[in-house]
C-alpha cells in the first residue's frame, strides 16, 4: 500500500513551532518510501518524521532533511502493530520570502498473523516435502 502526502509549509515557520502533518495509516510494516524536495527551497525547508515522540527520519535525533531538487529514498522496516497507526511529519521553513512544499511517499505492507521466523519457515518447508 502506498500513501502519499503533499506538505506546503508557509514562509517564516520556525523550528520552535513547526507545521505538524499527521498521516493516518493502518496496521502493517512500514517498509520505506521517498521524500521529494522540488527545486527551490535550497536548504530552507526542513523535514523530520516521528512515531509518537520517536524520530525515525532521519534516524539520528537532532538532525533533519533540508534538500533541494532531490528525491530522498529511505527504508525502515518498522512494525506498526498497535494503535495509533499514524506518523507525524514536522516541517519548518526558514525562508522569509516563499512558502515551500515537499511530497512524502510511504510504503506499508500488511502484517501477516502467522510467524515468519526461520524456525517456522523450516518447519513448513520440511512438512511440505522439502526433506527429500
């Protein structure tokens, strides 16, 4: 399942009071996605993604993405198995002249009810005739 969110951040939006865009998701595994920074912001538009209070993009706390004319692909591998199923995208804009926008694309896979650890897979393989 792919989820896309366009975010336009007004000029003079400070880091101390960022624009927070909450994206509702569903139970599943957050596998990755990409962020598109169009040409224009040149380092003035900043982006951080959080689950609750935990920063997940970029993963190192205290950092943020601030790119220009760039697609930033990312991979995560995070299970969303308990509500609330949502992400918070925080953006701020240092520009005093222009609003700036970016687009975030998220990939989420459904969670399967059964275990997929190596022991379970070996047992299934053995049961279905892999022992020959």
